[in-house]
C-alpha cells in the first residue's frame, strides 16, 4: 500500500497499486492541493480490493490448476498452493475424533467447520455478531468481497454442493474502471482482455456466510457434533489447557478443555491475545492504517456507472469511493482521511456527518458520479454506521499449544491486496488437512500438528503482506523506484504476451504460493527468509 503512494507509476500492477492507473492518477492528483501520501493511503483502502476482481481462471479449469503453476510458459517449474487431491472427504485413515472450538463464524471459520465436521470432528462455533441470515445491520459483514481462484478452490474442497449454494448470491464481473474525473475514465480491464477466463464472484460477506451456514446446518445439524452460538464472544482462552470462557450478554460460560481452539476472530482476535499472554516468544505487529471508511448499499448501480463494472472514483478533498455491482444492486466503500491540521480541514468532514439529509447532500456533492444513488436511505445508512479503520497484522507464529490463528487474526493486509478472504479460506483448508494427516493418520499430538500448520502458513502470510504493501522504507529508494518501473513495464509487456501477468492479476488468477511469488521479487523488496529460517523461528515459539 505504501508503494502505491510513493511510486511514480502505480501496485494493481495490471496491478491496482502499480500500473498505468497510478501514473494517470498521479497526474490528476498533482492538480489538487491535498497530501499525496494521505490521499493515496485513503484511496487504496478501497482500490486495493480491485485485485480480487481483475480476471480469473475458468471454473472448469480450477481443479486442474490445483497442482499446476500459474503460467505454463514462465512458471512451469514453480510450486503451487496444493490442496488434498480428493477434497473434504478424502483420506483413508481414521476419522478426526477431535473437539474443536472455532471463534468467529466468518468465511474461514465456516469453511473450517465444514471440513472438520466432514472429517469426523465435533465443532462448537461461536460468533460475537448476530446470525447474518437475520441481521440487516450494515456493521460487520456489510461489505462485498471478491472470490478469486484461491478462495473458490478452497471452498470447493468441501464439495461442489457448497460452491453451488454460494454462487447464486454473487455477481460475476471482469470489468474494472478508474475514473480520473466525472467525464474521463480508464478501462483497466474489459471482456476483450479476459481471454476466456471466468470473472470473479462479487458477493456480500453476509450472503457468503449465510449460504455457508445454511449448508453447514443442512449437512451436520443432525450429527450431534455441531453447536453454533451467535451473539457470543470468546472472552479468554488457555492455549495450553484448551479451556475457554465465553460471554453472551450477561451470561458467562466456562468451557471444558477442547483439543483445538481456532481463532478466526479477525484483526482484534481474542485467541491471538491469549497466545500473546501465554507464549513468551510470540510477536505480533499490528499497525492501524490511515483513513476511515463506511459502506453504502444501493438497490441498483448508479445510473452514470457501468452496472457490470467495478469502479474506483476519487472524490472531493482526498476522499474516494470504490463501487461494485452485486447480485442485489450496488455496494460503495467510502474512504476519507481526517485532517491533521485546521487548515487542511474539509468542510464538512465526512467523519463529522450526523444528520442523514446533510450526509445525503454532502456525499452527492463529493461524488457526482454516484450522486443519483445518494437518496434519503443512503444518508441514513452513512450516519448510522461507526467508521471502520483498517489494520495490518503480522505474527511470527500462528499457533501455541492447542490454539491456532487463521485469516486476519494471523495476517491482515488491511484490504490492500484484495486477497484477505481468499487467503483466509486457504488457511482453513490447510489446517483441516494438517489435522487429518498429522493427528488422525500419523498420530501426532495436536500442538505438534499446529506447529506444522504454522510452518506452512506463516511464510504465506508474511509474503502476502509484502506483496500487498510494496517495498517498504527498508528497501531503499532505488529498489522502490525499480519496483515501480518494472511494474509499469510489465503491465505493458503482458498485454503483448511478452511477460507474465502483473502482480495483482497473478495473485488473483493462480494457485502459486505467495512465498514463491514474493521470492521472485527479492530484487525489489530485499531477501525473503528461507523456509528453514521460518521453521527455526516457529519451532522456538510455538510448542
């Protein structure tokens, strides 16, 4: 994300943050008075999500891609992210007779529940929010996300029936537009660029979770091995003993020890906090990114926008809107930064809006392209929400004792790459398969198996964070300049078939491991740790 703000040529690397898009945006931005860095950091909170929508491999090719590199011409010798060959019900060994507490009923927690229950485990699933099938709130699961080949393939390991239940709730789109003014836009992706590839599935997180819950209950509610508790928080846990304390309203419940405590509970993870307090060698870096955001839902896409495309729209005063079509209309992610000094203060600041009518008029003025969609309901939606702040999370291990971390609890990129949900779903598959192989089949202890999970996924999380944010200050100005130049040149050459796809397209359209993709870019980022170096660090701090 930082590289998007610094490089003279934009990372969509098309790329949402490193392609001709940023060069054009930079020219447009220089005519405006606000800070380049603050503006672009705010803008990328929405813009980075575009990577998940920029073209994919056809669904019919997904299974064949499981063990193939990303490009037959340039990556034929590279390793791919590999799933079990037969999916959720594979394995000829004994059943997975484990008791598992999953904190967080988001996509990764739900997929993990599907996989573990299919393998024979007993699962208690707790979620602090309300059931998404009955909750109409715009808090929490209100935004839309993009399921690329990584997420789609991960879901399919639980069976084609699960994917078939999810797909009707989404909207396929392969179009992406960057608007440089109300009258001028750049087509960063069109159907003609698609070369027969299937578009990504844009879907509200609430709809994704609802479909996964319906299928989870249909398949496993009669087994006696599934218990789901909404509006229930995991307050504390003992990673060594496997015990936990839950709270639902005023009711506190102390759980008997379980075999595994899985933290799928997001950036502010209580499971991660329990590991932090119990493991002396555990290290976590959590960084709040600048800028605030809220979500608006429209019954249909704004009239001035292509209803089949994803749109990145700069607004007044350093604000931005990221607008995408969904199966139920349109979704807009509104981003802004708060002024640090009085002279920078916008009139009015979006963060200060409290009256629905004022919010409606202000948003329409800031974003003329979507002004027709800014009705009374939009104003009410905006003022009723608490502003969100994005954060990155980086951990040196993902497990300790019987506790383990997945998704944003382990490795948040703050939305900068569009791969957050997709990578979290991968975590769920890897954890389920490690537990089956190492505990059920090989007889290892749970803590030993969880260390092996960390060894597989920590390099992936660190690599994705690097790829999402671009070379940092430690890389130096020369490396950062080379990265920007190479990204721009690669974007042009890939259009001619003379280079591999740009980075963000590569992340979206292949199963090649993030660490392999990151090591290809040591020239720009600096040397990525070896697998052995990761394993040595994890072994010191996991058991």
